[in-house]
């Protein structure tokens, strides 16, 4: 029988290997039909998981981009919008310096003992500076054609008018500061929602205030007590829950000590849960930061596995054989095994 080029290795290959590879051909079906009858291969499962992870990350990026656009809003241009931008650029540094001057004068009024005309002059200067800030803000608000959108994009600017030292935000950009503060707000909200951290904080605060109230009931009129008011009781509750324990305030009555034991046990658990929740937030952020790198690695791995799968399929196709050729190869291998002596353990296991 003439051997196929792809079967030239058969005489130098262990019998168990040949038998293992020929089982798929003994029923008259080809290799492709057998693999098609089985479930998805490991490569296909990995590729499917990699595709799902990539789609999830892409959807998350789209949501983040939509959220940023909603927060920032669409800034119009042209016409009076450009005039408002020019006014703001021209008054950015003067208004920031004016806010610093207002802060300096305010500190001087509060910290120095100024009376008479000097005091009136300083207070009048403070009021005049504040009026200038208000007028400049109202002018821009009147000039802009889209007041609602302007206020929405610059929702922190009224605070800079009410508190003049905040005019330094204009050096960074009011719209940028609005975006940063909103991002910070959403970040804090996400942290509070993470593993119900907000509920943990509520439980911790309730434990503090309730423990302080209970210990005050026992200690307020106890002999030798050093906790005589709610402020003292709350201070003692805080240092007890946080395991600081300064020792300047402590319960002396039996009831107060019982409350202290309960507060210490509950406080340790609540503080531990709070610490673990905050730590998990940072771990999650670190994981999310590396997801893009992992996604690229998964994509490269999926591509390499796909190439390996294609090459294996091509090799199997080249090594395909008919049942008659398989039977002839088995007969030759059995004859060689009989003439060469006892078979090796692996050969006997495959033959059985």
C-alpha cells in the first residue's frame, strides 16, 4: 500500500499515539464531523469570553462619555456667546486679585481692633469690592443669550460671588471647576453606594449619638463622674469607638460601663466594616485602571489562539485517512509490536 505523504511518520511513532488518533476515523466520518458533534472548544469559549469582556468595557466607556457630555453641556459659540467669553477673559485676573484683596481686608477687620472711621472705611471697602463682583457677574448674565445653559454649565459661579475669595477659581476656569466638582460629587456618591457604605456611616453615627446619650443618662448625676454634658459624652463615645481612648473622660457607674462595653464591641465592628469598604473602593479603582491593559492582552491571546486553531485544523486535514488505510496501519503496527517483544505499558494500555 502506498503511504500518504502525511503518514510518513507512522513507523517511528508509538502505537498508542496512532490508535488514539485513528479512533475518530473508524466510524467512517471525517475529523471535521467529529469536532462538529462536540461542544465548543476551549479556544472558542475563550474567544467568546474575550468578546463579551470587550463589549462590556466599550459600553462602559460610552456611558462615561455620555455622562461627561451631560455634565459639561454643549457650549455654544458665535454672536453674544463670544462677547461673554471675551468679557470673562478680560476680567479673569482682576476679579481673582479683587477676591484676594477682599480676603485680606476681611481678615484685617476681624483680627484687628479697628474703631471709628478706619473701621467704617474697611467695611465700606469690603462692600464696594463685593458690589463690583456682583455687577460683573450680572453683566455677563445679561449679555449671554442662553441664561439657563450658562447657569447650568457654571453652576458654581454664584458661590464665587457670595464668597469673593473663591474668585481664584476663575484662574482655573469656572466651567472646568463646575465639571470637576460635579465629577467629585458623582465619585463620592459612587463611593457611598459601594457595598452600602452610606448605610454603614448612618449606623456608625447612630451608634455614636445613641451611646453618648445612654452614657450621659447614667453618668450625669453619678458620684465621681467626669461626664456632665452631652458634648463630654459624645467626645467619650468618639474616642471609645475609634479605640483611641484618651482617658480624660470615662464612665464610673455600672450602667455607664455596660454601655461602654456594648459601644466598644459595636464600634470595632462598624469601624472594621467602614475601613474594609473604603479599601475595596480603592481596589476596584485599581482593577478598573488595569482593565484596558487586560483587554488588549485578551485580544492578542484570542488572535494567537485563533491562528493556532487554524493551523491545527490544517494539519488534521492533511493527516486525514480512509478507514482502509487506518486498518492497514494498525495491522503493520501490531505486527511490529509482536516481533519486537513485549509491548511497553503505554502501548498495552492503548491496545486494550
